[in-house]
C-alpha cells in the first residue's frame, strides 16, 4: 500500500502548495475524495479481473450467439460499463512521472501500475473480440441494404466508416466519393459500381432499425478508441520494461510484438522465423497487395530499419533483424543488461549487415580470353582413364576373330538371325591358348554390392510374410488360372510340334 | 561512345608504327568516320570486345578524313572498314563477300567478331596469308 499513501500525500501536498491555506476541512475533504477514488480503482480492478476471468465464457457466448434473435447486442458487451473508469485510470497513470523500471525493481512486480498494465494487455484482446462481435451484428443487419459491401470491404473499421458515410443512400453513392479517402482508388471504384448495381435489390430499413445500426457503429468506434488508448499506454510502459529490445527496434515495434505474443516470456519462446509473420495486415483494405513479392509485411516490416530498404534485400534483412530481436528479448527476460547497451550493440550490428547487403557487388571487368592455339594438350588420361579403357578392351579371342589369314577361307556359322559370323583365325590357332581378359568382367561397386545384398534380404523377408499371410489365397488363384495355363501350354505344344 | 575509349591513330606514321610495333598480336584497325552511324555501331562492338581479346589482338581507330594516306591504297570508300595486320603483313580473310582484303560490312554480334579474330590469329601464327571466315557473310554483302 506504499503507493496509495504516496498518492494521498501527493494529493494533499498539491492542495497545500496551490492554495497556500492550511485549511483542515478542505484537507479532510480531499482525503475523503482520494479514498473514494481508491475504492473506485479497486472496484475497477475487480471488474476487469472478473471480465478477464470470464473471457472464455464471453467467447463461447459470442460463438453461440444467434444474431437473428438478438435485438440489443450491447447487453452482452461488458467493456462498455467500465470505459469511463478506464479512461480516468489511464489519465492518472499518465500524469505520474514515476520511473517505471524502478517501480518494477522495487516492488517485485507487485505494483499497482504494473498489475493494471498487465490487465490492460489482456483487456485489448477482449476488446478485439467485442469489436468483432459488434461488427458481426452490424454486418448482419446491414447486409439487407448493401449485401456486397461485406465482400468488398473486409476490414471492420472501414466497413463501419462506410456505413456511417453512405447510410442507406445507395443511389447517390457517387456523391460521397470524396469522403472515401481511407480507401485506395480501385476499392472506391468497385464500391461505387457495386453500390449502384445494388440499388434495385436494396431493402430500405425503417428508421428505428437503422438507428440501431448507427448506434452500434458508434459503439465500435468507442471501443476502437479505448483500445487505441490502451495500446498507446502499453507502448509507453513496455519501452521501460524491455530496454534492450527497445534500443534495438524502438518502443512501437517492441510493444506491437509483445502485445501480439502476449508477454515477454512468450516472445522469448517464439522462434525467430515466426516473428516476421506477426501483425500481417492482409485484411486492411488500404494496404496494397504485395503478396506476390513473397515478403511478410508484419510489424517487423513496418520497423524504420526495414521499411525503406529495397525489395531485393528485404527478406534477408528481416531475417537478420528478427534473429537479433529474439536474442535481445531473452536478454531482457534474464535482466542481465538493464541499460540497453547490448540492444544498441545489436542495432549497430544489424545496420552494418544491412549496409553490407546494400553495397552493390564489385564489378569485375571482362576476363580476357586465352590466346587461341592449335597445340594439343600433352596430358593424357592417367590411371583412371587407363582402367576405363581396359574395361572396354577387346579380348584376345575377339581380336583373333577380327583377323583373317591371307589366302585361306575362314570358317563361319549362321546364327539365329541368319547372319554369317566368321571365326577369323580362331580355328587356325586353336592350339594357342587364349588368355581370358579379366579386365572386362562386370564389376560392382562396394556400395551397390551391399545394397543388392540388403535388397535380397529384405525381399526374402517380404516373401516369407507374404506366404504366411496369403497361402489360402494363392492356392485359389492357382485354381482359377490353372485352366488358362493348361490351354496356353497346349497351344505352345502345338506350335512346337509344327 | 566506344570511339572515345579506343586509341585513335592520328597520322599515317602512327598507323605504320601501330602495325609495325606489334610482334605477337593481331592489329585491327577500323577505318571510317567516328560520327557515322555504322562506325558508331562497330566502335561500340569493338570497345565491347577489346578487353576480351587483348591477349591476341589490339584495336585502333583511324579517321579516313584525318588520315587520307591509305584511302587509295586500301580502297577505303565504305563508311566503316575493319582491316587486320600481323607483323606488318596485311591479313586476308575470305568472308564470302568477294572482298577478302577487309571487313567492310556491318557486323553486329560480338562473338562473331571474336571468332573471326581468333581464326585470323591462328592462321597468322601458322604463317598463312589468307584464312577462311568461320561464317559465310555472303548474304550481308554490300555491293
């Protein structure tokens, strides 16, 4: 409760210094107010905690929600009740100039602010869910008016903006063109075209129904606003929590990464290859479609170090940076370097590497061609080529077959194909013993030999199992095909006789 | 642009010296006018291969207006003419065009020119005065 006392003192002292009147009554009133304020705070904390705890049930609830039957969806949303309190709370924390890092180290994460900060982190997720839920509701209601809008605009925020601009006035959609500045040009064109096409099918809602949609749109905007405020708050505080990461990639990217991972602990557990994919805005209708470049445009891509690099080195520089990010995050988790010097060192390292990537390759001039010459190279094959040649050498028998004795008729036979094959001088020199040329024998490499042996072993294994399993089957197959085999053999025998 | 980077021969004496001084390399001289279109194309080509063939050929440019000494002897009337010399001897090459003395048609492929230079160099090394071009340029003949 140190913090609360401090706060009380603070309030009191402020009052004294401003008024310079030591009025006891006023002081008492102030203290009472402060106490009330603290009660409020505690109730807020409890409420947030209850919301956070019941977040799973909310999710389930949202999934089961039958939009048809729900008339007022805001009953199911819990954040709305606490928005003003949240804002108040945030403003108090903003006013304080306390060194956050000190607070953490002193009170061992038990500090009020830190707890609030953690719950705020969780709250953002819940707010996102509620936005989604509201959006579903709005989309369902509005689809009667402009069914195609849903497929043209994927982003809830843009969708709602468009509803607020054009309302039910599809016929005059062209007049609103100037207000669609948050869309890119082709999107606007498609929007107007399909809007004009849908005029015939349009079903005009009555004022009450449409007002409901507009009210919900306003609620979404409110939610977006509060989530913005919360994330900005987190951004500011996280920068102090993670000095190294902060030095490396700046507070914005740090907080984005931390929020998307959930906690520093989770970020450290994430492999670096997954970091670039965090925060990809595929749904945003303003971002141009760059998927063809195969670059993941997440939070890291939006970092100042990466953003302005040319396309060809984007991928590798993102990889370099994300590797260092994980290292810095782990250092921050272990608290081994609280002044962020290692983060700074990493940053310089990454920048050096990127600079290296940016430098154009050294241009090597044309290599001069060799002087053309007619000389044959003196190098012959060597041992390997000689062995290879020996492999395909003619045997002595074949050589003898190729020779013919002068003035004598060579013996010959007619082979199966009706070709005459001469014997050359083989018969004449039959007394001579021909050496068998072992070089030409077929040879197997060691690897092939062992593979063949293995194969044989495996085959025999398979055959064994095959026999055991399908003995009865194989017999039946024999029976079936027995006739055919008999006929075949008969036919073969006939031809043999002929 | 190529004509800026390649060495020019400004007088007849320079041309003689260039041909005489080279002992083991082919001397290629382009006769023509730097500002004419064909010449520009060929100069670009020559500049492109100069570094590659520097081991067996040197390339010079000569303006036929600045040095008219050889115009009659070598019949230099074309906008662009390439001539080859080996140890103060004029090398002939049969391009199939009918004129073996010089390359007076527009050649646009670097590799083709390198091939021609190589063939002439080989022939010159063997002491031949006339070599056959690797490709027949009959179809690109000018006149």
